[in-house]
């Protein structure tokens, strides 16, 4: 397992913009994060503004010149948006096409028709994992909740027995599997290989979602037994459509970007020759931008046309798909700015300095940092981008696989114990008609199981690969 080492101090570490000592930098980090937490939780300020202010406070407390702090923040924001902004936009468009065309409903109905009885929780995991690939967590919840409630009501199932597996599938995809924003930002920050991270992410995700989903849902259903909230049963998109795309075409469209990115990773491993024409071709088609763009273009013919959508509906659909991600893009960008401020003020170097004699593995340190920021801010995305900035220097001497595992350790830590400062907590509470205590006993515990199991699997993988 990769551990912190003295040699890492000289590896690709940025020149700090302040000569502040470790104590002052430590105080600066704590004050900066505290400001973000207070602004988000107490004053209900948007995470974008909170991260921006927190970055400036961090730099000021660290003793850095304000003009250089601003430059660091804007550079980090621009770099982050440049690297993942287009991918977030394409993923959002694909998700909108999937929802409005009835493709998501087709996947749901087909799988549910094949499942029943004890297989139903497993079917919900499969549905959530497949649909969750191109969708943001919040969008996935809105899309799947009517299905969860409908299945629970018609099949006389416990809401938690069906709902927890669906939530676990969405959450695991969100935290561990690119092209979701969090993993993409972490991949960019630590310079990990996307294909390898995707492959290992899926490997970790499968047992994690089984434990946190169908298995834990048995316990959650005994802890919390609530009736189906009738008010949360809205009509589904496809009820207004005469036709909708077929199951095979929809599934192929959703999985296309994943297949292309995994193919690139496989070719890179097998050929390992940058001058080989085959590898160069797969480097292009397996690039996440091209892979997602291809899925969107294919979706026009496999999703929209079968649903009867003409050309005149394409532009409004794209606009509607892009509108909800403005806030997400700004939060992700500001998180990147905060990350760059952490790096440029010398915090990354400080962490290496003070922990070089520790016996704690680098992957465990990354997980713990993400856990702390997650608990403090309530945002998995903020935890991921901030932790990635702090531990980026640790990746300098890591192998390709261990760098990918570093990303997954961060992603796992970012999901730890969602509570009252997390928007997802309240979303789940309201949709399922739970009390705060019931939400903690189900949703919060489920998130903690995902974090601990995935983190443990990452550490075990680091011992064998």
C-alpha cells in the first residue's frame, strides 16, 4: 500500500504563495472551512458564494497577498470548469433526453416486469444503477421516487425495502463512478487515468451497493415502517406519450459512454504504445467528452425519434436540461477554486510535512479528510473537490492503479453520514414522508455503510494491485 514518504515533498509540489508556518496554515484551513460551514448551514448562503468567501478568508488568514489569492481562486475555478463543465452539461442533456422520451420508464417497467417477490429490491438496485449513470443524484431521486412508491404500493412492500436499494444505487454511482462531477474533479486534481478509475470504481461499486442496498434494506425496513405517502405519487413522463423508445436501444444509449471509456482503458493496457494507430483511435473515442457527446447524438435517434420528438423539440429540451446545472457548475467550479487556494498557499505541502512520519496509509488519510469535510459542509461534491486538492501531492509517486484508488478513497469518504446540513437528507426525508430520526436511521446509516464498505474495499485492493 502506498504510504507517505519524504521523497514526495519534492514531487510536483506547487510553489506556495506564502511563507506562513504550519501552525498558521493549519489555522487558516480550519477557519476557511469553518466559514464555509457557517455560511452554508447557519446563513443558508449558496455553496458557490460560501466557497468563494471561504477561499478568500483562507488566503487572508494564511498571510497570502490578496491579489494572488484571487488569482489562485479564479485559476482553479476556470481549470475545473474547463475540465468537467462540458461533461456535466452533456450528462445533464442525456439525462433529460432519457427522462422526457420515456426511456427511463421503459427500463424501469421492463425490469420490474421480470422481477417480483424477493427479487424486487435487487431489481431496484439494478434500475437505479443503470439510470444513475448519466444522471445527477437529485435528478435520479426525482425520476425514481414515483417508481419506488408505485412498486411499494402495488406490491404491498415496505417503502424502505424498495427505497433503500434505489437510493444506494444512485448514491454509489454518484460518489464512485465517473462521469459524475465529483469523481471527474478528483480525477482531474490528482491526474488519475479515467478509464482505470472507471473500471476500479465499478469493481468497488458492485459489492458496496449490494451490502448497502438489498442487504441493509432488510434492517432498515424493520427499523422504520412507514406507509406510502400518496401525495408524492406524481404522473410519469411517458404517460403523456403515445410511443416510447425500446428497452434495448435505451439501455445501449445509456451504457455507450461507459463502454467507450472502458474500451479505451483496455486498449491502453493491452497495446501500451502511444504511436499505435489503434490506441490513438481509442484515445479519441474513449475520451469522456467524445463518449458523452456520442451518447447524446445517438440518443436523438434512439430516444427522441421513437418518442415522436421532432426537430423543433430538440432545442427546448437541451435548454431545459442545461438550466438546472448552472448552480452545480458554479459549486464545482468554486470548489476547484478553493482547492487551488489550498494548494497555492502551501497546505498540500504542509500535510506532507506534518504527516511524513505517520504510519497512516495515504488512501486512508484521503478518506478521512473527505469524511471530515463531508460532515462539516454536508456536500459530497464540496468534500470531493476540497479533499482532492489537499491530497493531490500524495499522488506524485503513486502508480496508475493507486492514483485511481486515491480518487475512489476520496469519493467513498465524501459519502459518509449525510445529515441535516445535506440537501439530499431533506430530499429523501420529504419524498418518503419520514421524520428526522427516521431519515437518520435509514438514509444516513445507508450512506455511512457505503462510505465505510467502499473505503475498506479500496484499501484491500491497494494490497493486491
